[in-house]
C-alpha cells in the first residue's frame, strides 16, 4: 500500500503521537482466526484522558486555527496518523479508506472482472494475458490489445493509472462493460461481460515423474486453502492415487492470512496436536497453533522452495516443515518477517494495521529480522536451536535459512517485459508452443529482433511470450524446466530419501 508523506510542520508532534500510538498496542486485543467488526477506539472520556487524546485534539485545533496557510483538516489528520503508526515498526501502518477497500477486495480472493491481466506502459493500458485467448471462453480480448475507452471514459494519458481502471469497473452495474480497443492498427468496439473472478493464489499445479506433485502458492488470501486443496485433488486425479510426494513453491510469496497457512500445514502433518507455530507479545500470552490430524491425502516427502521474497505466512510453513524435519527447504534465505499484524477498522472507513505479537516456529525460534538497535531483548541472533526429529542445528532470526542453498535464476526483467507487451504482442500472431519452448528455435530471426540479442535476453522474450499466449501454468512449467532451484528440488524428491539427504549433511 502507498503511504502519504507527513508534512514537515507536523514533526513537533512526534514524541507525543508516538507515545499515544504505543499505548494502542496495550489497549486492544487480537485473535488470528477472527475478523474484527468495526472497532471504535477511545470511546470513553476516561480512556481519552488517560491516553492524552485531549492534548492531540488541542494541537490539531491550534494548527487549524492559526497556521499561515489553509489546511485540509482530513488530510492533516491522515498525515498525522500515518506518521505516528509508521514509527512503531516497519510493518505497522495506517490504511486510508480507499486503500482499505482495495486491500479487502484483494484478500477476499474474488472480484468482478473481465478475465484479463493488464498493465500501463507509458500512457496506454495493454492486455498482457487474456483467459479468453487460451481457454476459448470468448471474451473477445487478446494479449497485445490496447484498451482506450471503458464505458465512454477515456483511460489513456499520463495522468491515468490502474486505480482509475479499477474504479471504473467497480462502478459498472449493468453486468457488462463497453470497450474501445486498438488491435494491431484497427479500432474495435467490444461489449465484455463482467464475471466473478478468483485471485489465483494456489491453483497452479502439475505433476513430474511418477508420484510427485507441484503446487505454487503465490500469496495467502481468504480462498488460498480451498485452492490448495483443489490442487491436491487435481494431483491425486492425475496420478490416480491418494499418496504422493509434493514440491511446494513459496518463492516470492509475501504472506497474508495466517489461518490459511495453518490449515494448509494440517494437511501436511498426519499427527494431531503437533505444534505448528505460536504467537506472543510483550503484553500477550503465548498462543499455540497445532495440527488437527484431519489430513485427507497421504503426503509423503516434501520439498519447500523459498527465496528472499518469501515472507511472513510463507515462513510459518517453511519453519514448521524444517523444524519437524518434515521435508527439505531449498533456495535462498527468506525475508525475515515474523510479526503478527491485525487490522483495526476505523470510523472513517480506513484502518490501522498494527503489530500485536511475534510468531515463532515449533523449535522456539523467532525469525523476525531485528529492526531497531535495541531489539536484542526480543531476538538473539546467535541463538542455536535444534530440529525436532533429527536434532539438526538451526540458527535463530533473520528469516528461514534453507537446508540446501541454491543461487536463483533471474526470472523477470521489467524492461524486456514491457517491450514484449507493447512492441511484439500487438503485431504478431502466436508462435506454436512446441516451437516456442524449443531451445533450438531461432526466436530472434522469427521476430526480427534488433535490440535484444544475447541468449539471456532472448530467453526473457521467450518466457513473456509463453505467458501471454499460453497462460500462467505453461509459463510456470517452462520456468521450472530451466531453473536451478527447481532442479535441485526435483533431484532431492526423486531420490526417495529426502530425510536421509538431510541426515547425511549433518555428518
């Protein structure tokens, strides 16, 4: 979420406002498994007096009545809140009403849309991928189309952005939207039905070899567990069995809803009441989260993939798998975000996203990276812990260190991606998939490329075309086929002795 920068005139408030906000953490409760209803903070006069609310109101009135320039009162208050909450830690922050609405829609996992992925490049909205193109659902849009008008509103121009597009789509009540697009050099008019779309978070799955499934989890939103379970079902059907090994890809997963994480972990541990994670804070009692013992598939060996962008809920999964020696963690050290946040809705439609506890892994380690110079009390970087089954030594803090470290492949180049979307897709018919994935195929000559010529650059072009023309799953499979981290994961899981591999590393 973007945050407003506080006006420098408000810096005089900082000591008072910081003390006020610190008091919030002592005042409100939390529960990882429950959504909060509208929470109105500081209703009572006694509470207001105790927390110094009167002094804050006094400062606001003085500034509003005496400041040299005209001020927007609402914006002034929002700037103050943003500033004071941001000073607590790197992850607590104020969310304004529009951001909160967007956040809730994103995390709900469902939304009304037209079945495309799009991106502004310069001042034009390009279709990057269309479900209709690869699934023959007939929405009429193709990768490379330029959307110029939505329901008579022009959306091109330097001042336009994706928020403008989302607001237009939210305002549509007829069940369809009228578009004007440019395809190649032709201007076309289309009427596209709005349909309920699901945010993809855990529905990319496929099988490799015999008895091995692969699931990518890109975030943890409200429907991630449901998608994960459907992916397990799909793998079981493809393999025609209910027992199989599993590679879980958490690379670049920023986290999300912790309850979804714990439900997924319960499908990976067959025993009941195994500690999966716990939370505690300075003024919070420890709360343990345990396995349910109600798993529906017999998952054998597990390999978890992480990288430096795997954070929060992703680290809960990786930490539990590692601490119980349930599987092998492969990749690069994770981000190191071990703080529990809770959203507290406010009267104005916004919310405070407040850190209220730390989470720990089953072995007892906290993996939050230190973010203040005086954080040694809560986190000791050199503490050594041991895994539950093999007794392997694992370090505390600074994220989850993988059992097997692998240097990652660079998988994205925004400049080349923009070139493909704006300069190739609008003017070229899809290249057959079998040719596109063939390393001997001369893609440079085929596309008459002049600015990109190295093997690495041409490989980026190839990947972006696979995504645009053949969709996320084909793209993901192709990326994995040339990725060293995935190759190591496959080697370990196909050895049929992942725990033996770990044990041998300790000797």
